C-alpha cells in the first residue's frame, strides 16, 4: 500500500497576502499581519488587521476545514467608526465567493455558517477592536 501524505496549506500566509493586496488596490489604509505585535502601542499609526488560522478538522484526503479569526484595531474607543467600517469591509472580502477563484487560492469553498462578526471586543488599551470569524474548506498539497 502506498501512503499518501497531504499537507494542509498555509492559509494564514495566503490570506495575509490576499487581504494586503486587496486593501492596497481598494485604498484601504491598513497594515495586514498574521500576528499581533507583542508590544502594541497606541495610538496606532495605521489600522491593524490580524488574520489567524485557528485550524480545523481534516474532511477527506485532500481537504481540511479551517476556521479563521480576524481582528481589526485602530482609532480609539471613543471614535470607533473608521474601524467599524474597515472591519465590515474585511468581513465582506472574506465572505466573498471570489476568494475561491483568486490566483493561488487554497480555498475550495466558503462555509457561510462559520462567519460571525465583526463585533466589538473590549481592549485594555484605548483602541477600537473588532473581531470576527470565517470558515473555509481548503485543499492541501502532496
């Protein structure tokens, strides 16, 4: 018997590149990263988008469920509107079925039931923080 080893894609890396490119193309001024800086200081020079792959189960030989957490930070708690707008823009990008057909996309399908938010999250810093989740089926590689 021949073993088939399938490696899950690096969804976090692909998504940060994808969102970064769309933000630049659509004049959304934000830094897009996969890790929140350890030493986050406010005020932020630019809004920050953080995309995190929270993993998931293997579905079958080549596919995996993947849950993605996203945070958008910036502005202040007293003036959150620009961050609210950016977080809704990001949610729309992540929910768009076009993500499946983007060049190099490892995403096979967008799982509508796995989307939540964006909603406000309290932060000890004086920064507006919005959080949400996305859910996908992704294809691994041999």
